[in-house]
């Protein structure tokens, strides 16, 4: 892994990878985002790939607005399915590995135990089904593939942690009474930095395939919010509500815990517990 082309470099994961890779000896980084490389344009992707000839392509680009995907299905399919397909084809032609990032939303979310990599997929939303199509294309088009399924991602960008901190400030300033957060959906909050570390550990080992990649442990959105305020030292009232009381356009999995079975069987890297990863994130924010 010497010459790496990153797509969607300004997104949360793209930025986290950059923090870890920038200035690293022996690594040439080619950073692209939609303004410099639109992954939906096969001709553009192939030309760029042939000009740069990377050995690894990490696709951090996606249509991640889950509710918007429901009404913007064509774009969701283009970005989440056709884009990865284009990258996988172009990567294959130059002999590069394709690294795709996927989601817990490829599962139905009605299991009674954590999902492992080989479990049956059954997406319940446009976002989930287009991401699953992306997974399938990547596997079909390039045998040198990695797919990392992650969940509840937060890093540098818009995410749940930032939203809670902003709403919490509003409560403390008297502009809002309280915050209501869904308590009947559980998952594993995952720091983009920790995901990036894990990916950069696994990819050089060349063991292609699908990996679940979430921080260890699980929680509900409600408990996650409470932990954010606890760690931030903010005395903010959080009220639990049910999914039915908080309607959204896209259906969310009620239970979307992923077990990092393959990673933990490898035994050389264990992802941080979600609370520890949150502590690292909060401490870095304080320093900024
Ligand atoms: N966020 C989560 O909670 C979460 C959960 C599970 C899995 N994931 C997956 O994890 C990966 C990283 O997510 P993230 O949160 O880092 O995403 P993000 O912050 O939304 O970043 C996505 C990036 O892709 C860019 N992009 C959009 N369309 C593009 C196109 N046609 N060509 C090139 N770039 C394009 C976006 O640019 P613009 O901003 O200009 O559109 C943005 O810079 C994605 O595959 C996502 O599906 C995320």
C-alpha cells in the first residue's frame, strides 16, 4: 500500500484517513472529492486511474443522507452503487485493490444477536439497498476487494455527536427546554478515526473480503446522547422517545449491532470500546 487514491476525501472518513496518512513516509496520497473526481462518471474515473495508477483505492464517497435517499433514489443509486462499481472496474484495470465502505443498514435490523459478516442481508431503506448494490458490484468487478461495514459514524463533519453538543448548548442557553432522543434503536457508535486505523491495519495484510468494523460495545441513541453530555460535563436533560414518536422518512434498523468477527478472529487489532473512542474524540475537540 504505497500509492493510495481516496475518493470523498472531505467527508468524515476521508479526513480521518488523511490525518493518519498525511506525511507518512513511503505513502503517496491522491485526494479527490466530487469537484475533482465524480465517482459516478466512469470515463472520468478510468482516465484518472490510468493517469495516477494507484495500488489501492479507498472509496469514502457516498450519499449518506439516509432520509434524503428515500426521495432522491436515482442519485442514491448512482453514488452508492454505480460509483463503487466504476471504481472497482477502473481499479481492476490498473491492478489496484478496491476498498469500499458499507453500512449496518444492509441488514433488516430485527435480529436477536449481533450480525456477523456472513449473515443474510435485507436492507429496509433506499440507503441500505443502494449500499448493498455497491457491495455486490465491488465483489463482482474486482477480486481484490475489501468491504468494511460500519455504523453510527462520527468524525470531522456533521454527525450525531456534533448535533447533540449544539442542541445541548441551546438548552444551556435557555433557547430550548430539553432534547428528545430515540431509545429503541441500538447500535455501535464508531469514531471515523478508529475505523480509519482499523482499515489501515487490515488492508496491507491482503486478506480480501467483507469485514464488520464498528467500535466494540453497543448502546441506544438515547444512552449515546447521555454519554456525550456526561463526557462534555454538560447538565442537559435528555428525554427518551420511541421510534414511533419520532417519525423519519427512512426506516431504521431497530437492532443493528455488528460483530467484528472476522477482525477479532485475525486477532491483531481490536477496535476501541465506543465510550473510549468517544473520550478520544471529545478530548481532541477540547484542544481545538
Ligand atoms: N455517517 C454514518 O453514520 C455512516 C454509517 C455507516 C456507514 N457509513 C459509510 O461510511 C462511509 C464514509 O461515510 P462519511 O460519514 O465519511 O460520509 P460523508 O461525511 O457524508 O462524506 C461523503 C463524501 O462523499 C462526497 N461525494 C458525494 N457524492 C460524490 C461523488 N459523486 N463523487 C465523489 N465524491 C462524492 C461528499 O461530497 P459532498 O459533501 O460535497 O456531497 C463527501 O465529501 C460511506 O461509505 C458511508 O456510507 C457512514
